[in-house]
C-alpha cells in the first residue's frame, strides 16, 4: 500500500516528513503542490484535505495532516526500533514537548517576524522561543536528550529556514553547534531539506524586494 505524500518543499513540516521517511528507508508516492502558486487550493486536494494544508499523508485509508503527527506515525509504524521516538513515557514526553513547542510556539513566532506588518514584539517572542531551545541544547546534545530523535528532525526543518532568512544566530550558540551537527547526521538533509530552504529564502528575498519590507527593518538586532 503506497504512502501518498502531498507536500511543498518550502514548508518546514513537509521537509521534516521527507527526512524522517529517508531515515526509515521509506519510499513516498510524492504529490508536489506549490502552495505559493495556490496549487493546494485545487478541488481535488481540498476534497482530501478541507484544511488545505500540507503536508498530508494518505496510507491504507488513513489520512493525516499535521507534520509532527505524520512523522511520529511513520516511526511508530515503520521504525525498526524506538530510537527516533522512544516508547519510555518520560523520554517520549521530552520529545513530544519539543514537537508541540515547535508546532505551537517556535514556528508561529518565527513566521510572525516575516510579516512586513509584524509588531515589534514579534522579534522578542521569536528570540525567547529560540532561547528555550538554546538553553535545552546547553544541557543535552540533542533537542530531547542524548540521542537524536524526531524532535531534532522537526526543529532542524524550522530553524534552518529561519537561518536562511536571517543567518546570524550568534545569540544562540548552542543552536549553531547543534544545527551544524544535525546537517551532517540527519539522513537526507542535503537532498530533502537544503533545496527547500534555499527556495524559501529566494522567495522571501524577492517578496521583500517587491514590497520593500525587510526582516530587520523594525529591529536591526534580529532574533
Ligand atoms: N502545523 C501544521 C502546519 C501546516 C500548514 O499550515 N502548512 C501551511 C504552510 S506553513 C500550508 O499548507 N499553508 C497553505 C494554506 O494554509 O493556504 C503542520 O506542521 O503540518
């Protein structure tokens, strides 16, 4: 039964799913949708996902949206062991904590900084969110402990995107060290993450040129 993945490379959650798939040795039946050209608003996609968001996975009659849920489902279903998503309740809670934080707080706070009309507090919130991760990475080599987990896959997709738009992460030295390490150890990073990150940065800069906005306009000190 095929794993149908609807995705757009510029979107961090889509890239996290692709990297998890690579780590598990999975082959997806890929359905690229360019959300920047509104391909996700086509009727045939809306019928599958009325939320109109990517990524979306279809597998054996199961339809899943939300990238973090897709990632953990794939690991639960196809992982040879539980190293990427530990079964031990305390270890799993640590992983879930980062996944929920990435989805509900970090990603949202970083995205808000890209809005040309963002309030000044957007930078403060984004910086605070990154500081939470930086502090954690000062205590453990990976986001949820001593081992690489799905939490690192999700975070790396989000934070590498932020880095492409604003390369100076020097306020968060533990993130800089961790990011460099993840880029070399996460399977398929170069193939599945880097091109989408670069494409996102290109789109961001061309939009910025068009509307005259700049990520640092209101606060030159950045995130
Ligand atoms: N929390 C969701 C976010 C999914 C999501 O909102 N994707 C956005 C891009 S960030 C999307 O598909 N946007 C198209 C739209 O809403 O029109 C996840 O991690 O999968």
